[in-house]
């Protein structure tokens, strides 16, 4: 067993998956193994521990032992690939993401059959992307629909495409060279976009949150920061405390 492996083992023996490890506490612990550990070197040690799945961030300056939970990587269907290709052919270096509502079925007790594909783009390009997709013969494309449009038209379709503005600093990831939401964004959007994601509300939403939080690594700082960007942080915190029974320590 080399030095790194010994340190990894010592960390897992010292802390449990339920412990919240403050930055100073982790620094003091690692300082036993690295003589005169400097702050700059400490940042590198944290990076190594995260890379090797020893620890993960709960929020800024707080860590926990990484459990055996999975990293969220949903399936990318052909329509998402086609939309992504069309946008990249027409626009260079724009920020956008694509996802579909059927991803939520993984966590849902009742499986929705109708799908909404969300194309979220920079605010100034919403109309341009809407016309682009319409001109490329994508069917049932809507631009930032209100609840009336959703109820009258969208919910009658098996598949619809929703073009809407992308909230700045939204948590995204690249999968197969396509920008999609991280799971934290997916959950916050579910909580915020009640009119469009109506099939997943009420007890269904509670179930989705519980299953997602139990099966996947969730960064609560990312979750709350994005909910703040969407002006729903107090409401989301209240929901998590009352319905999901999330520890208050995660939400500080």
C-alpha cells in the first residue's frame, strides 16, 4: 500500500459518510501525513481526493466521504442529438443546454408518456433558436409558453420542444459533447417549472427528490445557488426540510 492509499484508508477510517468535514478539520487531519502542509498544496490534495472519489463537496468549505452513489449521466436520445447538431452548425460559441422531461421517469413512481424537450439558450437568442428549429422542420416547437398554451396545445402532443431562456450560471455538464443539466439543475427546474412539468408535481415531486437524493451525489451548494438564481431558494429550502427531511446542516 503506497502513501496515498494509506491516507485514503485513514480518511475512511476517521470519518463516516454521515460526517460533515469542515475545511479546517480536513486540513488538520492531512497535516499529520504531509509535513508543513501549505494552503496551495492543500487545494491540490483536495483535488486529488475528489478525483479519486474519496471525498465530495456538500457545500462550500464542507466535505463528506464519498458514498457509493452514482454520478448522474442520463441517456441522450436522437432528438437531443439532432437539435444540438443543428444549433452548433448555425451558431458558434453560444451557451445552451438541452434535456427532456422523460429523464424524470427514472425517479418517478408513475411513468409519464408525453415528453417535453427543453432547449435553453442565452436570452437574446431565444427567438432565433425557435425560428431555426421551426425552419428545420422540428415539430411542435414552442417559445416560452405560458400555462394556457401548455394546457391548450402542448399537453395534447406526445412530444413537444420548448425553447426558453437559460438562467445564467446554471449548473451544466457535457455528455457526448452535448451540454445538458447537472442533476441539481434538473431538480430545481422541476420545483420551479410547475406549469410545464405538471405531471411530476405533488407527491410525485416528493418521490422524485427522495429517490434522486438517495441514489446520486448531490452538491447542495450548487442546488441552492441555482435555486437562488431562479429566485426560489427560501421555498426550496422549506420544501427540502419539510417534505424530504434534508438535514439543516446541508442547507446552511
